C-alpha cells in the first residue's frame, strides 16, 4: 500500500494562482471527502491526483515514486457525468478495462479469454447490482445505475486510488443514500484510497474518514487571482468527531457565501 | 381552441398531408401541359405525361442503335460509379484526417488551418486544372467530387471528435487505453454514425459536382445525357432523368440512415434486439 504525499504543491494558470503551498499526507486506505466553495481548487486538486494536470511547483509522491502526470490504470475515476461509453453496452463498458491490457492491438478479446473476462465483468456488475442490465446501453439506464456502472468500470482495473468528482451530484436523494452505502462497501472491500469531491457537507461528513476543506486564506479584492486556495481544515472523522466546528462555519460564510454554501451549511452534521 | 402549435395531425392525416404537395405539383403540371399542348401540339416545353412515359420506356428498354446500350441503365451505372468512388474516398479521408486532427494536438496544429483554407477553394474554379492534370477521364470527375466534399467532412468530423466529452478520453486512460486503443475503441465507433450523417448532408453537393463534371466532359452519365438532349429541347427526356436522379438521391439517403441505425443503435436511441448477450 502506498501513501500519497503533497510536498509544497502549487498550481497556477498564467498569473492565476489556484492552489498554493499544499502540504498534505494521505495514508493508504483513507476516505477523504473534499469540500469547499466553488472555484477553490477542489477539482484542480483532483486533476493533480489524476495526473490530468501537473503541479506548477512542488511534488506529489505516490509511495516512493513521483506521481506520473498522466492518467493511468492505477487511479480510477468516476465523474459526475459522461463517465461511461455511450456506444458500449453495460457489459462491454466493464470489459473495456480488461480488453485494453490484454489486447494492445485490437483492443478486443475473443473466445476463451473473452469468456474469462466476461465472468470477471459479471462478478463486478453483480457487486454493484447491475447484473440484470448487461445488454443495455447507458442511455437506457437511470442516473444512479449509470454511476454504479461507472464504479464497476473503474474498479475492474483494481486501482489503488479511486477519485470521485461529485459522483452523486446528479442523483435524487433516495438513490443517493443507496449509492453512498455501495461506495463505502466497495471502499472497504477493495481496500481503496478514495478522494471524493462533494458539494454536500453532510455527505462529506458521513462518508469520509477525513474531511479536507479548501478555501482561500488570503484574498486581495483588487487582484482576486493573486492568491490561491489551501487546505484550511483537515478534520479526522469518526463517530465522535462529527461535530461541526463553529469557526469553520464562520470561515465558509466569510469566503464564498454563495447560495449553495448556505444551503449546505443548513444540513450541518448528521443527527446520527 | 388550442394553439395551433399544440394541435397534432393523427397518423392518417399526417400521411395525407405529406402526399398533398406531390399531388398538387402533379395536377398543376398536367393542367399547364394540357393548356400549352392544346395551343400547339408540337410544344416541347411541358410534354404530356404520356409523352414522357413513352420516352422513359424507350430509354429503359430499347438499345441504342450505335452502341447497343440501354441508355438509362448505362448512364445510371456510370454516374453511380463515379459518385460512389468520390463519396467513399471522401468519407475515408474524412474519417482519417478528422481523427488525426481531432484527437492529436500536434497534427491538429499542423493541419487544421491548412484544411480550413483548402475547403474555401471553389472546386468548380479548379475543374480546368483537374482536366489538364488528370485528363478528361473518370479520375478528374471523381477528384472533383472529393475536392468538393472531403474538406467539409474532415472539418465536421474533427469537430465531432472534439465534442466527445473529455471525461470519456480521461476515463479510457484510467482504464489503461493507449492512444491507438482510444482511437479504435472510443473514437472510431462513436464517429461512424456521425460520419454517415456528414455523408448524408454532403450527398446533394456530391451530385452537384458530379453533374457539373459530366455536363462539361463525359460520354455517358445522367448529367451528360441531360445536357446533351438539352440541344433538342427534349424535356420529355430531361424531366424523367431529373426525377430519376432525385429518386436515387433520396434512396441513397434512406439507405445510409438505415445503415447508421443498424451499426450504431445507441446513437439513434433504438433498443437493441438481442438485449441479452
């Protein structure tokens, strides 16, 4: 198992500083919820982890090695939307990952190796409860089913790290709860390190073992891009420590205080 | 009373309404033709349906005295051969360069402005060059069609590649796909229906260039025949030929649509029949 270390990581686009001086260590097997106002670098943080973006300064270490600045099979991802391939059936979507590694030229498996891969895909699909939808196209599935498919598709590669970019953002509340349970179950079962961006603070508190809050510490009203966001709160979570710190509420209200943030704060910590 | 935008015809009315313009045009033609022929029985401008039918029978059954060919069929075969070569080559070029410029940033920088400028050249303006370079044979006609429609298809497909959500390309990489595998398994299959769409849209243009090339230099073909018999004001040949070309164009459009629905059911939202794989 390999831990992740951010060492003095900056991310800038031209003269706009998005993230500054990130120093954070994440142990393998943690479930990090990431919250923060819009435009506070949550997605950039995830892109750095994914390798879609490289840090402008500093290093990200995965265990003993630098993190490769290109997406690869060691890190799976589920986006809010467009995570699955619309032209492939449910089963083929899950097979895709297996076919890539076993068939470099054609990208397709045939005969016995295909059957073996199919069995593996079947197991993964039943783990997310989609075993009955094998032959359907993603467009024929509900939003919740599409996200479960995206999870199965990512997990078939057995990544160590799973990145979730607001995976439940487009789901309605009932489906959301079921999917929460599924994700926690999969996290334990596959011993994943999970990073999950969410706009829903309650969700962040409920799901994570650790909550990372992104916020701008310094703000120059004349030059809003001059300073980037940092991790302002790094809260270890377990059943006792679900209390919502007063100063955090104040901080979030000071910073973005957009409508969504207020709404999120109303949720507060869960009653359980 | 409902607003007119909310009032929908039922199935039978829909069919009747869609047939109405065709019937109207036919009726108007018949009356106009009879009126002219009543004045002058030798009028050539609006031949009677009977005269057109006779010409059509002659063209489809009686062999030409000099060559022994049945004109309509040889003309159709010649035109369709040129057209399908031109369209197929354009489609392949479109797919190849569309992916090359859509998927790979380096080749996009290298080629996309060049292709954009190429596509602005009016093809008819360089037809003389084609005749000089490639002679008056089949090749120059096929090349004219390619020059006429390939740049459009290339640019359309490049745009289609760029419009495939970035998330899918990232996802494929996290599933271990190489550039080649992304092209073969993610981009290509999603481009087939869009390529067919693009080809359907450019079929009209392809016919335009085909008939232009045949009118200028050919010894057979539908366009050649129309422009040949124009000298004798033979409307009884021209009109059936135009109707025939229209029918061919309409049929090829329908066939392409069916093909697209068959190979990319997901694109058309139609359920796959063998849902259990």
